[in-house]
């Protein structure tokens, strides 16, 4: 959901029982998306 929000497809908000991502996890997703040419 975070990755889709970076692409403008949805919001990054989550409801319980899900929790938000840590900054470290967000950085890993950003790096993977950059490597894939999505950002």
C-alpha cells in the first residue's frame, strides 16, 4: 500500500490490525522501487 501511495494510486493509511511501516522499511521499499525504475 505504501508503494502504491508513492505512485499516487491510493492513500498510505491503514486500519487495525495493520500498522504503519517503519522509516527503515519505507527506505527499503523506496530503494527497490528506484531500482525497478518506478520512481
